[in-house]
C-alpha cells in the first residue's frame, strides 16, 4: 500500500482500516513509508497475540509491546522511539476521530535516549578531505563543497536542478530546492561556491546540478553518498584517519557558524531546523574543542 493507493474510505469500511487511513493519510514520502512500516509491525503483533488494535488494546499491552521491541528485537532506545512514534500517533488520532475513548499509548514509558554528539573533526583532517575532493573530480568537489559550506542534506544536494539555480549574472546567486518535510527553500550561494558550480555545470541550463558519470542522469541519494565514500577512500590513502560522512559535513558547517559566534536564530536558519534546540543540542560539535574551553581564560585571570 502506497500513499497513492490508500483505500478511499467508503460506507461499510471497518473502523481499523478507517483509523489507519485517517492517520497515515496526512504523511508523505519517506515519513509515510516509515510510519506505515512501524504501524504495520505493531498491528501484526496485536493480531499474533489475539488483540484487536482498537477494541482490545490497553495500556499494559502497549507496555508489553515496548518490552518486545527492547528484549525480543533488541532495538536501541532511539529505535524504540522511532517505532513507537506512529503507534502513539495512531491512537491519538483514533481518540480524536472518536473511534476509541481512551488512548492506551498516552502514558507509556519509553527508554531514555542518551544523546552523544559526534566529535569535532580536526581542522587538518577536514582540510585533507576537502583537498582530496577538489583533486578527485568537479562532481566530487561540487558535492562536498555544497555539503560543507551550505549545510545541505545529502538528499537535498543530490536533487538540485539547474532550472532552480540563479548564477552570478543575477547579482545574487541562489539555489531553490525541496528540503526535508517538503518545504521549498531558496538559499543564497556563497561567492566561493559559484565557480565550483559553474565548472560542474559545463554550460548547461537544464538538468541536475550534479549528474551521474554519463553527464545527463540525475544523481541519486545513494550515488551522492558513493561520491563522498570515494573521497574518504582516497583521503585515507593520504593520511585521513577519521571517516567523514555527509551528515558530519553538515554538522561541521553548522558548528563553524557557532564558532563564529553567530546568534542561535541565524544558525537555526542556516541549519533549517524548526526547533532551535535541535540546532544547539545536536549540531554544535564545539564541546570537544578544548582550546575554546573556559578553563583557559579563568586560569589566566587567576594567574594560576
């Protein structure tokens, strides 16, 4: 069942199908696929245990399902939260649609997530990675430059189109793209990045900004990740000791904005996060930069 083939509610449709359609119908793309998958696992678990998801499930049953995810399937806390998000949403909407009077998932206990930030990549290691990307090919260099200077997500960088690129001739270079969540965003292109894009563009006015090897086909997310992996392998031969993935490049760009003492609101806009707490909590890797630690200034002040 895809979003396009969600059954149209009709007279006589059973309540469970109506509840599923009512909840999943508001989502699209990868979110829809993810929620459909995890909600399907929960409903299958209910059926295996002789429970109707709407008529029979109580809070203890949902608690047992959480234990099932942890003990039987061996999921980590973050994965448990991911699996339970559509279950909780399903019951929340079922109450809202008056299919049930009590939400059995409202007060369930989920395992605590201990957020661990990635460690900051040493500047020399990052410089080596960037130089390797530059020496590999215009496609590799353009992709890495977009990720590391504009904090794009790998899917966003892969989907960029020349039709949505305004070059230097406009006086204000910019790129328009669909970001996570489906919103359309226009972002300025920094001047150092313009010649990099122009080189990979090769005089074209239409098609993907970064193509596959054939120079025509659009780059997929998997293909874009492959380009970054190629840079990693080449850089490792030159002395790179830290594996750098696309999301780490995005985090490094956001961290650099924090290190430049930009206001959190501006960094949030740069990161394109809905919640500023996400930006500061998960994307500021500067906590591992011991050279900026306050102990140095305090010790100097006290002449220790």
